[in-house]
């Protein structure tokens, strides 16, 4: 459904790259008075009649308004074609993982050694039993914001295999814009497994680069020496 306020904002959207990405829009008094009613996916900083978004918040805003921007600024390129490379600029900025506790007993992510790949995460409470067949959802009490240009994988710590439990969705992909509590779905796979003692350090998060690209359908894909070989075709 068309939104006249979003359309007016999209018309003046501008993006600049200095030491960081800055997205700006110049708006009217009427739009300023309606800001709380406009469904932004990232809240702007307001300076006089300018709305400002920084870093990945700016690109998320542009992506969400892309149809409006294409229409009002007469742009035929896709979002990925126009701005995909800007993620490279984001990845050159300082990398900081922001973490917020939503309950006092939450435990900040940590590494045992500086060069470890993942940051250990502890679950501290049961959020929902019977989340799925045989699955209990545990909460961490944490909300995170990945560094600009990155997303997060949440995977089991290696020691979990000895507990009689496993992470039900195997790998949790935490999108760069997700701002809810980090939760872990656990399934009990051994009848002899002891009840989970909380807090429990059972998963880890890995920071990964986020890439933006287009999908192109083609009539044929060039063949290779491997061809269709898979599922152990290269030997045991």
C-alpha cells in the first residue's frame, strides 16, 4: 500500500560515504509532525528538517524504501546494483558488537582466548516449553547489534555433544537488523541426559560478513570437471 509520507521522504533520500555511511532526507514540517506514525525500520536522528541514518541503519532504510526511491528518483537499477558495494565500505569501519542486557542476570558474550572464532553465549532461562516437538526454547537475556556490514551465526559449542542435547535448528542465522532476544531451541536426544543446569554456556556466536547481490536466472551454467558429482563422489 502506498504511503505518501514514505514517498515524499524517498524523493529526497541521499547517501554519502565518508568515514561512515550517512543517509539523509529533507522533510517538511508536516512530515516532522508525523514521524511517530511513519513505519520506519530504523529510527532517524532529527536535525532541523533533516532525517539522518548512519551505517547499516541507513542502508536498511534505503532497502526498505527502494521501490519508492526507484519511482521518485527515476532509478532503474536494483538495490544490490546501486548500493551493494557499500557493504565493503561498512566492513572497513571499526568492528564493535553491541550487546544489551534485558535482564540483570544475562551474561555478556566472551571468548576463552582472543583468537577463538566464536563468542560463548549462555542461556539463563526457559522462554517456552514445547516450542516444537521435543524442543524447549531458552533465552539468553541479550539483544545484540552486529558491526555494520556483518551478521551473526549462532552454533553449538563443541561440548554440547556430550550433554545429550542439541540445537534444534542446527545453525541460527541472526540477521543484521534483528533486535529481539537471542534465544536457543534445544532438543533432548538422550533419555539419560541430565536436566540442563542454568545458566548454561551451550552456544557460540560467530561474526560473518554480509554480502548483497542480485539473483540472475540464466539458460545454462558452464560445466566443470566435477560436473554433477556430489554426496561422496570424490572418494571416502
